[in-house]
C-alpha cells in the first residue's frame, strides 16, 4: 500500500523564507537607487524599476502557486488516514454530502475487527499496523469501484455506498469481507486470524438522516452483531434504540439496587456421587426488587458487564458468600466470575483482600468461569488465573460441552474441575453420540487429574447415568434447589438416595 505523501521540510522553509528574501532584495535595490538617483540617467532608473516590478510579480505568482499546492496537500492529509492511506472520518462526512443527490439511497457500514486487540498484545503494535493495512487493502479490493472505504480509527473501518439499491450492494460487500476474513492474514511469517462484526444502516435520501446519524446507527448495529456471536452483519432497527434505552434504565436501577441492598445470594448444594452427602455449594445471585418483581441473572448480568458494574457486584457476591460459607466447615464454595472480572487486572488482588478480611480458607474456594471468558482474551485470562491460583484458590470450567474447549485448551489452563453442562447430560440420556462425548470428556478430565461435576440433573435416570459414567459430584433439582444461606446447614448431614444405577455404562 502506498503511504500518503509526507510534507517536504525543505519546501516548507522555502515557502516561508523565499518571499522574504525576494522582497528584501527588491527593497534593497530601490533603496540603493534612491541613494544613487543623481548619478543614473532616468531611462536606467525606469528600466530597473520595470525589472524589479516584473521580478516582484513573478515572485508573487510562483510563491502563490507553491502556497496553494501546499494548502491542497495539507487539505488532503487532513482527510486521510496516515497509516493506511484511506480516507478518514472527515472525508466520510464530506463525501456523504457531496455524492448524494436528493432521493438517492445512502447505505453505511461500520466494520469492527474481531480479535484485533490480541494481535497487538501477542505480536506488538508494529505487526498490528501491518495487519490493519492488509485489511484496508482487502476492503479496497472487495469494494472496487462499487463503494468507498474509510478508516475511522483503531480497528474500525467504514464503507459508504450511494445510489440505487445501495443497501443490497453494501450488504453483499460486507458479507464478502467476512467470508474473506475466515482465512488467516499473512504478516511476515505469521498467520493472523481476525474476524469482523458489521453494523449496517441506510437512508432513503428523503428522511433527513445525515451521515452522523447513519454512523451512530451503524455503530449500534455493529455492537448487536458482536453480542450475537460476531462474524455477522446486522441492520439497524429502531428496536435497538428502544433496547438501549431500556438497558440504560436497567443500569441505573442496578446501581441503586447495589446501594440499597436489593441483591441476595442463594446456594445450591452439590452431592458426592458415591456417598450422597453434600460436599460443595454453588453461590447464585438473585435480584429482588422492592416491588416484589424478581429479575434473573440472565437479564441483568450482561448489562452489568457492559457498564462495568459487574466488578462491584462480583466483589460483593464473593465477600458475602465467603462470610456465609464460614459456617459450613469442610464444604467447598463455588462462585461464578464473569469475563469482565477476569479481564480486570485488580481482581486477583481484591479477591486476596476478601479472603484475608473474611478469614475464609483459600483451599475451600472454587471460582467458576466459562469458556467465553478465556476465548475473548486468553493471554490476560491465563495471567489472571495464575495469580488466582497463587492464593491457593481452585478454578473450575463451567458449562463444558457448549462452546470451544478442546484438549489443548484444557491443558493450557489446567482446571481443577470440569462441570458438564446440563444440555450434554440431557442429550446423553437418549443419544449415543452425546453419551460417547460425555464419556470421552470425563476420560480426558481423569487423564488431566480434574474432578468432574454433572450439572442440571433433574431425574433419577440422569443421576444413574452420570454416576455410572464416573462423575464425582452431581448438581441439580433432583436433589437440591437453590436455598438461602440459613437453610444450608440443615442439609449438610443428609445423605441423598443413590437409586439402583450403580454399574458402569458403555460408550
């Protein structure tokens, strides 16, 4: 890619000092003529004055032309991105006004690269810059003469299309970009894998929507693509704005709820698959509003993660659970932590402070994380997990069987426990393939010296299945639902019935 022209330092100095030199020379000549006016004939003085005027006019023309070219060059630099050479945000807004005629459809795409932060973290910004230039070249190649490409900053690009069926054409371009990014990008000897989340918006040309509003709508739609799983295109909908307003209101209510003490913790016991006794409890968060309405974690946790409030809520949950679990000697306490908490570099230290203040034994604490926490930023996650383990706390991989985890993945992060997702347990009951997957997962866990818990067990048949398969612990409504802390102690000495299924099962 050709880099944009850099301002010429010598040319700039000439532009400033040359007119001064010429004007000073002309002034000096005329001053000398005044001193010598008695000794020179009138015709000579006239000729010298004429030549001086011509030189002055020529200097004005030359330096005026140089100055105009410099201004045009500066104007071009102000409208372009210094790294990729693509037009920038200012050029986008100017082009949207200049190219559109009344009644023309305008379509705008905002493209955000998925996984680009990890490129900078792993390989450095120099490699990241080259990757951005490769993506810029790729976009220009795909767009061709159909649409205009812009770089807005960071890892964000925009594509503008004006004219008939602009939206349809632009969506095709963006899908082509996503397809192309399924293949790695070559940077020197590295093969870098990136993705793209795309937000699309359009104007009929008669609805009064300007480029700033279109860009805002595309940005909203782009984040909808990210929440929907990335590597996809999403058109803006008015529902997104209504949803954003609802999220904003919910965020305000969450902040008030934390101050007002509206959150409560409940605990679901886990039983030993062989003895039937309670050996652990999982802490679960509930939000009970003053009006009696209960809001589930699946509703408010994503909002808290996006706003950053999850860090405060998570620390409150951890401290509350540790204080409650002090009353249950020998029982392991499991607490869920989110991806946002794991990315917070202060979390391991804050966790250590809570353990010290509450006096809770680190060896009895188990933090549950999902595969998503690790896939989003594996380098930061691994660093945080190593710090957490330094306190003597165990790590459990939750919801195994629903995402990306592989054997290499399990070896990299060295979990102490694997929790089989309820969907894998349910499907294994009636499907041989799912049963084989469950058995192989347990075998891998055994080879890596990890304990295995089966989640979501609701029937005796499922309990018999996971027990025979070799699970260490069973969690589910068959035995216990979540309960307040005050009720846990009454169940610690109970032994749940095992049922008739004591044998081994075959794959």
